[in-house]
């Protein structure tokens, strides 16, 4: 499968490039970076000491002209710009970018009517198995337990809570028949009063080089249950992205997530 990578000079972009180069079933055919980026014109594998013959470019249309799928873990505005061109050229997309507004998510859904898209806040197989476990746990502990989502990421992450934390909250809220937008509490400060038992709390930690830790706490009387996923490397996100890319092969259109990709519905 011919794969192009967006954000090729970033931490996640480099991990994606390395993962594609090490996968015999995939071929790296393009690498994107924004105009003015210092990496433009360099070989996409230079950071590995490898000559891939693929130069990092800012010409999205030229890069996508020779790709079956684009994997994008950049920023919402950049991802949507790439999506518009992918839609025009009929190129599938795997979107791991987080921080989209409701209106921006609607634009992704609209594009998926003409091209196939996997859009998920976390591409890790382990995280998506965790989401399945959370659905089961929430249904079994629907009453008598206070629910809090705690996440930690590196100092460079710009959105909070993380897309994965929000996805965990959504899974729990849906299992309980609640609307997350109405019951979520994002951080606490000052005199907050007693905890609303119907709320789902979120706490975000930022520091150092933490790749991504997520815990959902079910706190009852006399006991606590914690369901935790910890990432020690971005490799799991990259590997999951390739699984998602292969899932899209042969599909004409549609909006999917990793639960679809992994058959966890």
C-alpha cells in the first residue's frame, strides 16, 4: 500500500515514517511538512540515515497524487486542508489529529461521503481495547461509583483534555445514558461544593516527555477500580495507523474509527 505521511518532521511523523519503512506491505511514497519548514527538500529517511528517495514536500497535491492513503497526526487546520485535497484526488485518510471543534468534525464526516476515512482520537490497539473494557465497566457500575478521567502528556501537547481522554469519557457517558457535554467537569478550583454524582470529571497533567497515560477511576464506597493505559512509545500509534490504512484498502467511502478497524463493535 502506498502511504504518505503528514507532519513528516515532527515526533509522530518520524515514527510513522520509520514504521512504514519497516513494513514490507507498505511503501512510503510521500512526506509532507508545512511551507517554510526547515526539513523541506530533505530525504524523509534522513533522520534514520536512510535514503528513501522521498523528499519532504509542502505540495500536498503532488504528494497525494501517488498515494493510496495519507496518515495525518498534525493540527486541525492543517488536517482539514489536507482532507480537502485528498477528497478531490480520491485518496483515503487516517486521521489521528485531535482538538477538532464540532464544526470541524462535521467537515470530516462530509468528506467521508466520498472518500474512506478512519478518524480516531487514538490509533493504539491497546487503547481501543481499553475503550471496550470501559464500556463494560461503566454498565456494571452504573450506580454508586464516581467517575474521573485522569490523563498525562508531554509538555508540548497543545490541547486538553486529550482526545483519548474525551473518547474514554464519551464511551462511559454513552454506556450510562448520559450526555458528556452536559455532565463533564473539566478541572476544579476553589469552593466547588459536593461532587455531583452524575458528573464525569477530567484532570489533565502536562510535563516532561510523557507519551500518554490515561486512567479512568470508578470510586465507590470502600473500593476503587482503576482502568489504566500507559504508552511508553509512539510506536503503538504508528502501528495502529498502518492497520487502519490497510482496513481502508478497497473501500470507496465511509467514516470509521478504530473500533470498526479492530472489529470491537
